[in-house]
C-alpha cells in the first residue's frame, strides 16, 4: 500500500508483478521514508538559509564587488583605450602612412616600375630568342638520349623479364601457394580443436551460469533497484510535505512564543510607557532646556552689549567724542501719520489719500 493518498483513481499494478514485488515494495518504502525525512528536512533548512544568505549578503556583496571590479579594472582600461591607445594608434597610423606607405608607393612608382619594364623588354628581346635556340638544341640531345636508352636498356630489360624473371616468379608463386595451403590446413585443424575444447569447457558452462543463475539474480536485483528508486522518489515527496508542515509549525511556534509576546510588550507596555516618559519627562526637559538656552542666549547678548558699551566708553575716554556724535538723530517720514492724524478703524480716510 502507498504511504500517501493518490490524487486520482487507484492505479492497477503493472503486469508481471507478483507477491515478491509487493513484499519488497512495502518495507523498502518504509525504511527509505524513515531515512529520507531527516535528509529532506536538513536540505530544506539549508535551502532556506542559502536563500536568506543570498538575499541579504551574497547578492549585495556581489553587486559591490561588481562595482569595485568595474571601477578598478574596466573603467581604467576603457579610459586608457579611449584616451591613450586610440589617439596613439591614430598617430602611429599617420606616421606609418607618412614614413612607410607614401615612400613605398613612390619607390614602386618611380623605381620598381621602370626597372620591371626594362626587365620585361630584356626578356622579350634577348632571353626569349636565346631560350628558343637552347630548346631546339636540347630537343635534339634528348631524342638521341632516348634512342640510346631504348636499345641499350629497355629492350634488354624486357627480354630478361619475359624469358627469365616471369618463369622463376611463377615457380616461386606455385611453391608459396602450396605452403600457404599446408599452413592453412594445419591452422584450421588446430583452430577447430581449440574451438570445440573452449566451447565445451568454457562457453557452455558460462552460458548455463548466465541463463540459470545471473539472469534470475539480475531480474531480482533490477526489481529491487526499481523499487528502491521509486521509494526514494516517493519518500522525497512525502518528506517534502512533512518538512513543509514542520517548517510552518516551527514558524507558528516562533511567532506565538517570541514575536507576538514582543509585539504585545511593545504595543501594550513600551508604547504607553514611552508616551508617559515623553509627556512627563522628555517634553518638560526639552522645554526647560529651551528656556535655559534662551536665557543663556539673552545673557550672552547682554554680556556682548556690556562689552561693546565698555569698549565704546574706553574709546571715548582715550580718543574723545567723534565728530557729529552730539547731534540728535533725525526721524524719517513714515507712511503712517503721527499723533491725532493716525488712521483709526472707524475713519474714512487713510494716510495715503488724506489731503
């Protein structure tokens, strides 16, 4: 019986499965499930830890290393290529064109071309007629050498081959055929004997062991291996569900044991205490600190004014009153009238429109 409920209708057992397969399948699946569940839980924990490390550490570290690599290796080489090597290469190309290409073109045009025309004229007017004469002489000499070679070498060699070497070769070939037939007959007889000896002593026992021992054992081992593989896949899936349930249970337990109490303490205890501390302690302390600050600033302003007055008195005592110091300051005209002519809330005239 399977360890998990099938999603669809029950599947029929494959043809050829008997009691041995069923007897092997159930204990193998139980043992494999017991062994695979801890491995799957450890694997899922490692996957979660790896994802957390990848999201929180490895990916930002990789981006930082990528940026550092670009800043250290890519951008300097790009700047070197763009602002140093490219202008330097263009300068070398210009120098090569000026110092090599243009002189080479001029040398080819004004030296090699006239020299080639002279060599072509010499070849057409002198060397070609001389070559024709030498060719005619060579043809005559070659014809004489060929005639001498024919009657001094070829004809005697053909006669020697036809009347001496051919009969001797046929006799040697007949002897070699007889020797080959004799050796072949001996080797065939020895091979036939060795074949039957090997077949009787080695092949037939090995065939019997293969047919009656190894094949049944191999079939049993194949069934066991197939069931173990199926059990591993089945146990891995079941262990995944178990690991997911255990992970959810641990997450819920962590939430109710740690997160929710901390949240309740923060919401029900720390927040009201913080509000009380803020309203009863921190805010009065802040107001007092601001008051002390304002009083300190006023004291500093008063001290600065006293210092300025003392410095001015000391300067007057040493140097006297400056020119124009005794005059009364003149009041500037303001837009608003002064005295009884000031604008009132019930008045119909203003300082700007009154005559």
